[in-house]
C-alpha cells in the first residue's frame, strides 16, 4: 500500500501530525501499537492549567482525523527499509506500509516509581503515583487510604525520577510541577477538610497561567508548599507514611506523617522510541531522548531526509506544546514532500 | 579561587564529594546530626561551592564541621551526586593541618582522640585496647564493662582470645616488626606529622586559655576538652 | 506492606561473595567487646562449613576508627590498608573477609577511589614500598563476615538444632535487623539488598525461622558517630540516635535486635542501659531490655553452642529472656565463670535494667 506519509505513534502528537498532514493534502497512515489511539492523554482526568477534561482534547483530536487517514492498531513494527525516496515499514502479521516520509511520534513512558526505593512505592500501601491519582479521578473514585478512610493529610512529592543522578535521569521532566499543583487543588476540591502539602525543589511554572495556578493553590486553596526534597519514606504502624525532608527555607529538618503520599513521576524515553531509533539510525541525546537536526531551527527534522520527529520522544513536554509541535512537523513534512516532487 | 579552596581540591575526597548543590535538602532531611545539632550538611556544600575563602576559613574554625557523625546517609540520597560526609572529612583534615581546629570547642577535642585512639594504633596496632577503656571515663559501658575491665585477662581467656600473646587470635600481641612498619607508614604518609600538628596547635591553645597541658591523659586540658560542652550547639547563636 | 516489593529489590542487589579461601582481618571493637563473636565466626567457618580461612598475626587495625575521627590522614589509612592487602597477597590469598563493617566500608571506599583516581593508587604503592618494602595486589573479592554467614545461611540452618521460634507460643520470633552505616550507604550495590532494604541480615533471620519487622526508624544510624562517642561531651548525639530507634521499634515488640556492624550492637546494648539509668525506661518486656545480637551469636545459638562460649554473658542487656523463648538451655551458675570454671567475680546489677 502506498501512502505519502507514515506516522508512527497514535498519541496526541501523532494524531495531530496525522490530521494536520491530511488537512494539508497528504495521504496518511497512522500506526499504533496499542488497541486504541490516544496515548497517555487517555489516562488523564483534567488538564492543566484550566482543568478542562482531557476527553475534550482527545475528542477534538480524534474528530479532526479525516476518514482518509488509515489507522492501523496493534501494529508492531519489525523493520523499516528505504529505497530512494520510498520507505517501507514492515508490520508483524500484516501487510507492509509504504510512504515517502515518516513521522516518529512514539512518545514517552512514565518513570517506574519503584526504582526510587526510598519512597516505598509498591511496598507501602499508601504511596501512589500521580498517574494512580489521575486514574482515581478519572474513574470517579474517592481518594482513600488503604484502610478505606478519608486522608486527613496528603503529601505530594515533586521530582520523582527526574533531576536525579541516583536513578540516572539528570533532566527535569518539565510538567510534573504544574501537575502537582493541579492535583493539589483537585484533592482539596474533593476533600476540602484535608491538608495538602507539596514538597518541591523548584516550582517550574513555565507556561501561561501556570504561575497564577500556583498563586491560586496557595491563596484560594491553602495548599502548603515546602521547599525540600523528600529524602525517605517509612510506614507507621497504622500504614500512614512518615516522611523525612528539610524545610530548606527555614533550614530545619522536618519529619511529618501523611495519610497518603503522591509521587510526581517524570518522563523516561519509551522503549519503542529506542527501538525505532536504532532501526533508523537516529541519534539519542545523553538524556536518552531523540536528537533533532537543530533544537532551535530544525527541531522536527532529523539528519535523515524524510524522517521527522514530533512530541515527547524528544523530551518531556506538555500536551499544548506537543500539539503545536506536531503541526510544525506537518509543515516540515509538506515542505519536504514538495522538494522531492 | 582562594588558597584555602585550592588546598581543599588537593584532597581526592573533596573532588569526589563536591559536584554542584541545588539546596534541595535531601541530605539534611536524613542527617542525624541535623536532628540534634544546629547543623545542616546542605549548608556545608552550599558554602563550599561559593569557593569563597573567607567563608571557608570561618567554616574551618567553626563548631559546624565537627557535628557530623560520618554515617554517610547523605551520600546515599543526594540527587546531584554530592557527598557532604566526604567534604566534612576534607574540611576536618585541612582544619587540623592549618591549626584552625583549636578555635572551636568541638575541634579542640581532636587532641583527646589523638592521645587515645591515635596513640593506641601505634602502640598496640588496634584502635581500641580494653585496659585503656576506663570505666570512669565510660560510665555508659555499664557494670558489665566494669567487671570485664577488672578481670580482662580472665574474661578474654574464657572467650577464647589470645590476649596479648604471640600468634593469631583476638587481641594478640601484634609483632613489633608490624608495629614498626605502621610507624614507618605514618612517617611516610604524613600521619606522624598530623599527630604532631594536633599536639603543637593544642599546646599553643592550652597556653592561651591558661589550662595546663602535659603528656598525661589526666591533665587539665585533656579533661577539659573531653568533658566541656559549654556552647549551645543545638540552637543558632 | 507489600513484601513482594521488597523481594523485587532484594533480587536486584546481589553481589559476588567468595565461597572459600578467605584472608581474615579482625575488628578492633569486636575484639574488645565481642570476642566471642569473632571466635564463633572462625569456629563456624572451619568446623561447620569446612572452609579455609587464614589470619596473619601481623595484620593490624585498618585504622577505620582513627580515620573516621579524622586524626588519621586518608593517605595513611590507605597505606595501612595496602599493607593488609600485601599480607594477603604474600599469603597467597585473593579473597578478603573483614570482621568489621567500618573496615568493609573503608576498604570499599579505598578500592573505589583507586578505581576513579588511579594516580592515588600509584602513590599508595610508592608509600608502602618506601615504608615497608611491601607490594600488593588488590583483592579479587571483598566480603564482610556477615555476607559470608548470609551466603551459607542454608547450611547453617540445616546443621542447626534450633529455629527462631518461640517454643511456647509456636510463633516466629520478631526481629529488628540493623545494618551498619558503612555497609552499603556509600555504595549501595556493594551490599546485599542495597541501601534501602538491605537483605543480608533479613535473609539470615528468614532462613532461620524468624520474622523481620520494619519500623519507621529502621534505617537510622545507631549513633556511633566516631568522635561523637569517643569524646564524652559529644555522647548526647550517640545516645539520642539510639533512643530514636528504640522509641520507634518499641510498639512492634521485637524479641531481639540483630546487627552486622561491631559498633552497633555495643551501642544498642549499652545505650539501653544508659537510658534506663537516666530515665527509668526499659524497652523489652517486664523491665528487661531488648537483647542485641551479632550474627555470629545468632548463628551459634542456632547451632546449639553454649551461650557462654558465644560471649552472651558480656552483654549489658541480658539475652536469657531470648534463650528462654527459643528453648536454648544454659547454665546460669557458670555464666560469669572463667576458663575451666574459675571464679572471676560477677558484675553488679544496674539500678533499673533487669539483669541476671
């Protein structure tokens, strides 16, 4: 089958790239390894900074996909070959797909919080990740302790798996801070009587309205922000979590019990990204994410003509930025297709 | 970079221990000394990374660097790969080399350690020796140690030691040739010179303070540094 | 608590522990305060496990206590350790077994330093040659004595006569395990189970039938602190650290504490006494303390050795309540007798802490 562009990865970046290419005149095949498209956004409840439902964005993206776009789900790629201008992507148990350009949009995975052993995820029952919390919100469940009680105090730990030489990830995952502030507010909305504490090193409120969200979290919702990275978690007899941190702004060590602890887990490069990168001979940076041709001027191109990158496979990013990036990629692809005639 | 900072960089533990600190507080959160003393390992790294010689000199003369118990908990956790515990060892080393340790109450204690553990290493080949762990200086060792200490040979014999005898075994008499080698190692590696410095600077300080210091372990100065706990080490002054 | 979470981590932190032909270096603290433990270690290795373990009488302290009190320079300590390596090389051994945890930590730190800074190793070789004429090879394997007992815990269990079960209630004994700071804090991969959930002692306790309890201050240092103990004025730090641990573990009602560092059992034992004198508090049942054991003492108990051969009589916190729970017979009248039944006096009893 010959289509002009093959988009690999059906998350928000891949979908946006696909329909942007389609809108601008290309024929697109979208390959997705899971049963459904939508990527990680499917797992979120409400998005920062406005708390709009994730479904809104997802629905918009999926509706934007014209019926001309061929979507192949549960597609596992076994190899990619190139002959002149033509790429052939071989898919397990299916017909190969051809095209004149490939867009990689294979995204990221979440850091496995169990690797941060001292936080006890997977050992202590009242330690959850931000993803676990989103699932609780999304499924309309209540936030409760392992004993089914309403927590009187919830702690949120920033930078789990990021900015951390000990787990091998030196980079900042960019969006966890604003996620932490968002979730702190959402917890207060669900449990107004519960005290919420955020433990941070820096608060990275990098985009529009993020800083205002932080202000609102403090002023309107009374959320406490303590500047100190949580060093260790232990379990009390009643399974509440004892955390040790330092309040660096007062310079005093702090020991505190919380009923539930939320770990803001960061991004790691996805396994698929690495696999495809080696299939295509693409370079990864020292942080494990893929390198584009030039981070300022050609961030969607690679050194291989016809191969383009979009989304979180280049590094941690927000949904807003992924959508913008995917559209930019579509433009670059069109420029390329025009140039090869 | 000043002279003091440069001197610190000659210590491999300093190189290993100082990467760049972002003041996250993970080290202080877990530090036992920070729990009990007016101390934050974070501040040590923060000051050192300014490379400011004036601040470093203050540190070398301060009580601050002597609070650490060298448990290394800070090293396990630091997300930037710093090692406050190792930096403390480098600071303590330099403080003794330069004689600054006598400017602090806790620093002055080094002489007592040198005259006990320090001398025993050379004399017996062990850091500790039972006859010298006097119950009156160690009441916390309890009546059990009082009895052991009074009957040390018999107790050691009962427990299968080769107490101060030739050949292998517990608390054996380490051969003189071995002790001579240790002495030579100390001479060769600046270990002897370090001991001498600790003595010399302490002597000067004892004069200054008007407290009698002689060779015995029971002289006024040694008793003084062993027991005095005047300053309030648990609150900022 | 999900124990599978811990098991996952334990599987990840495995290390090579030599199986035989050990060059043994002793511990200053243990020789002074727990001689029975070192005696028992060699007895177990030779008589029960049939291993070749060799001690050169010319070996000395590694200077660890002096090093960590900062009176001994790093260069001096490294060269003293190099001398130990030289004795090992000369005797034809490649596996080093340390009795002390601070030694283990120091040797590991030195080897890592040499790995990252080869010029430092060169310098030490020169120093050693100049001072003593000796040359050395670094050990192929560096293990702590507790690693070795851990490695052979199955054999010890199978040759053992008893299990860590309360023979009256039939329930497993509840143990607190306490790992020395210098075992795995600096280099977690050098410790079995890593730094957060170390397994070297847990493995022994589990294999021998006991149950390990987790409690909030499990990872807290016992408070040795080197200079923080050696100088009387600083001992507040030391006792406060231990007290934090006791207060935290008390609600979990441990039957005993197991340690692998020389200093820790001494402090956890003596500070219970000191706290009882200062505050009238005891942490065990009925006015007793919580018995603190070394892993060799525990192994020896399992193997049916006479408690007074193991050195349990020189603990300030009596171990008899634990012996009774396990059903280990002992002759109280011979507790404080010297060799061949010689009478050598008896210690006085503390004011508060119950004692036999």
